[in-house]
C-alpha cells in the first residue's frame, strides 16, 4: 500500500517527531512518502536521511489557496492508496485534495486539539465549522489521547469516526549502559558549554507562549539565589531545547532577572534522546498538552519529571510513572519541587511501566492494521462502506 502523509510543517515539534518515529516502525508493506505544506525543517532532513521521499509544497501562508491544486496533482500523479494528514491546516487541505484526486481512504491525526484551542490558537465558530466540514471528507479521525477524543465528540464528530491511537515512544533508543551514558553526558556538557558539576533543569519543546517556559526562568532566579547562600549546592542551570517565536522574550526575561548567563538555548535539535543525558530533571510547565510526549521521553531516559499536563499519564494508574509529579503551572510550585530534587545523585532511573505501555512498535502495528482496513485490497477498490465504519480502539491500561 502506498501512503502519502500530509503535514503542515516539518520543524522539530511533537507531531513532526512522532511522524518520523512512526514511519520508522510501520510494517514494511506500507510504503510512505511525506508532503509538507511549509517549512521543511530538521525533521524533513531526518526523513530524507531515512530514505523517505519528502515533497515541499512551498505554501506561503494560511490563505495560499494555490497549494490545493499542487497537492491535488501530487496525490493524483503519485498513485497513492491512502492519504494521512497531520495538524489542522494539513487536515483541511489534505482531505479536500484527496477527495479531488479521487483517493477516498483518508486518515487525519489530531495531535493538538483542545476544547477552545487548536495548535495554540483560539478556536471560533468559523474555525470549528470549517474543521467539521473537512472532517466529513475523511474516513477516520485519529485522536492521540482520550482528552482529544472527548474534544472531538464535544465538537460534534461522531464517535464511530474516531480511532483512539496514542503517540508512541522508542524505549530502546533511550537505554544506554551506565558507562556510555556517563561518557555521553560529559561530552554533551562540554560541547554545550555546561559545567560538568552543574545541576541542569531541562525544558524541551517549541518556544511558544503555551509551553510557559518563563515559569522555569522565574524558578531559576530563586534557585540561583539559594545556591549563592549555600555554596555546597550544585550550580543550577536551565537548558531549553527547541526554537520558536518566544526565544527573544525568554532571553530578555532572563537578562532582566539577572540569570541570562545560566540559561542555555540550543535551538532546534533532533538528538533529543542524547541531549536528555545532559540534564538532571525534566520540567514541563505547559498546562495545555494533548498527550505529553516530552514527559514520556524524559521518563524513558531515566529522568525525574515535574510537569503540569500529561494526558498520556493521566489515563494510566499513577504507579505507571511514580517519578512524574504533576504541579500547578506556577513558578513557586516549580521552585519548591525542583528544590526537593537538588540533592539527588544524577543516576539514570529505571524505565517505568508507562514507557512500555506506549511502545512505538505496538502502536505502529495498530496504525498499519487501520490502513489495511481502510485501503483498497490488492485486487480492487475498497469494499462498500468500509471507510465509513472505522473501528474505535481503546488504549490498554497498565
């Protein structure tokens, strides 16, 4: 089966990295290519390095309607059996282009849908109406968490059209022998300019307002003042991995508060599993996550985690991730929680059951089965009505 994935952009973000990982683990009988509407960033580079064909449609903005005929021609000429869209803009254009090109099996994954916000932007009646009109052109809408599935139902998407398929994680990629982890940690800290003995708080994600990384900058101010009063404490540093429009504001905030020299911005990086070895605790103050992939990645890397939202963990027993503690998205709460971890020895913790629950191989196999049910059989078109009756899967409990 030949599948075209259509995504809004390929800068490094949760949805984009999940697409990269999923394509590495899908059953081999599914041949996948990717079309990006905008910004073929570092994830596009990684996809091409994996041998995946990436089509750049060079969309100039949200209202660049010329992308629709370009995408339609690509789908029609590519001989695709199924189209799979990711993120709001790609979902609108991708579903319509697939219909115009004569490809009826269409899957759309909702990665970032909240009750009143989609991909960080407030929703209006018009946005919701446009979304629902486009949704009817597809076969299945995939929700990455029960929270997203609930929002889709609230918006009016029939439950029979929703397939619950969570994001996945490659746990093996984060497992390193103790000696290898120590050497990698030392080398990365040297390359990043981080003192070997520093106590490093890490934040990973796009630098946008919704991630609330200013909470960590404010917490760092209090931690640094405490370190100055107690020289025996390790020097606190903040490592922010990601890029985005909020970087300048965060830099200015750190400068104004006197901690700019203790905050390091790495920019967009694809070596997140490796970078996690350079930090001592992952802090995720965003209060508006729809899954919480970064939290799971940090747990897989053996880190303690302090977070404000992670639906992936909310849907499991608390003992599935005992080292992940939920906090209010406030500087005072993070200051107190981080202070409680300061004296810990920096050693990798065992991977908790939550990481194994979201194993990418199992989830990719489930997606492959969904493709097989929706796509055409080897000798003909899809069976009548098949695309209209998608199965709804419920994530297993740990």
